[in-house]
C-alpha cells in the first residue's frame, strides 16, 4: 500500500509535490551510469507507489556520513553499489541471513526502532533470473563459478540452496577460492580449484563473476569447460560481451549477461522497502 509521508494510508491517486515524496537512492562511486533510478522509477509507476529515487555520487571516504545524513533527512531506503557494499555491511545495525553470508550489503532501510537494517539481494536476483526468467533447473546440476571477489561471495548461498550436485569455484588467485569454499561448505557441496585444475565435468551452468572483461580479458580456463553449458556473466551489456562471445565460440548451449540479475535484485530491494513486488519482465525487455 502506498503511504503518504506522515504515515497516512492513501486512497485513490494522491497528488503529491516532490517534497512529500518518499526518498530512495543508490549510493556508489562511480554511479552516473547506474540503471537503478530508471528501474525503480519504472517499478514505482507500475505499482502506483509514490516515491523518488536518485543516484548519489559519494566520495570514497564519506560513505558512513552520507548514509547517516540520508536517513536523518527522512530518506527511506538505499541501494549500495561499488565500492561501498562492505562498508554498508559494517554500518548495518541489523543484518539478515543473506547479508551475513555475503558479508556485504546492497540494500539499507530503517526499521520501526530507527535502526539501520541491511540485506543483500544480489544472490536472490541471480537466482530469480536463472530459474524464473531463463527457466533453468539447478538442483542436481554441475555449476562452475569463476571469481572469488565480492560479486561471487554475494551469490554462493543462493546457488548452494538449490542443491546442485557440485559447485566448483575457481579463481585466478586460487587461495581466495579455497577460502570461500571453506566458508560456504556447510551450505552444500562446494570445492575450489585453480584455473588450470578445474575437473572436466559436463557443467550445466558456468557463471563468470570475475571482472576480467573490464580488462578486455576472459578468465584463463580451458574453453572446453564451457561446451554445452549455459554461460552467464554477472556483468551486463558491453562489459559481458567478451566472455559471452568466447563462450559461444566454445560451444555454450546458451549465453546471457547479468541485466536480468540487476533488475531482479532491484525488485527484491523494492519489495523490502514497499512490500510490493513489481513485474520484472517488462522492464528487462524495455532495457534490452
Ligand atoms: P567484485 O566485487 O566485482 O567481485 P573484486 O572483489 O575486486 O570485485 O574481485 C574481482 C574478481 O575478478 C576476482 O576474483 C579477481 O581475481 P583475483 O582474486 O585473482 O584478483 C577476478 N579478476 C580480475 N581480473 C581478472 C583477470 N584478468 N582474469 C581472471 N580473473 C580476474
């Protein structure tokens, strides 16, 4: 239900000035190319929620200050992007299980007691994109995840929750993959291997969670591992192209970028803040 500032339930379509609209934002650095304002504006329009959402560039050493000020000014909810997700985790006074597993937070809001709450909707975003938008079944499947940075940490809980036969995590710096596998092994069958030592299973799903594409590279793994696999890059648009092209050249059964994940993680955040679930298919199609 839409609420006017001040908490009175609305009936019909209220006329509101900009000042009275509830405020939401994404904080990051850089943030100017973020699609989040457009996505959330579309969600708001679609669901009839009255809110304003903007992108806020925050100096690298001013994140905590900016968050505190945002909520002190009456702001309702924040998304957090690079490079602040770990700081947002540290700042959150209450963390849900997803935030705790990821040790990173991409969604903040205040609870009734005025405490800053944090969640991480990235994992659920990836999962919804894979299983609902792409209709993939992950249970009893072989999954290969490339990378061991924050992006990968944020999705392991949800992937393991699908009970794959095996989830292999591999990273250029192999020790980082080993550390993550040890940390998540209580949630399911996860093992770590160096790039050159990935077992040649028939992988059903390969997720690229590295930032290699940003350097014009693909992870240095054997292309044979991609044959017949559904290959997913957690980046979107031109940043995903190099990996997805390479995957197709190596016989991937299908490829997709992470645009769907971006929209789905936004929808999860919107649902936390407004208790209403937007239709994601429409906006994914629009953005494509
Ligand atoms: P993010 O939060 O996006 O995950 P990150 O924590 O800096 O960012 O992690 C980047 C990931 O991309 C790491 O797994 C990194 O591998 P290393 O741990 O060995 O640094 C990976 N990565 C970056 N450039 C890469 C490249 N050229 N080839 C393979 N992996 C790369």
